[in-house]
């Protein structure tokens, strides 16, 4: 069974590889919504390191937008379906 800390490390490894290829200022995530709707790879990496949600334009956390949670749910899904 995957742990949340293992998921955080996998997310950090993945974003570091993306930053190496695309750069830190490249847009890493876009989500149409009121407020801030795009985040750079470095913003995503900082959220992973701090284990928090992504920040809105005013610095408040956006509920349900935690990259560690996303990776954890994906890895659980893949493990349950034996996709890895």
C-alpha cells in the first residue's frame, strides 16, 4: 500500500523532471476558474514541498488543489487496478 509520504516524493520527483525539461517558469497547470487560473512548475513544486494546496492570486489556498493528494489518489487507483 502506498503511503502519502511516498506519493509526495513521487510528485516531487515528477515535478523536478518537468522543471529540468521545461523550466520552472513554464505553465504547469491551468484550470479555468475565477481568480488565478494558471500555475508555474515552481509554484507546483513549492506546494508539494510544503504539502499544501495551490495558492490563489491573493495567497489563499484553493480547496481541493493539492498536488500531493492528486498523486496519492492516482497511485492508489493504479495500485488497485494493478496498472504499475
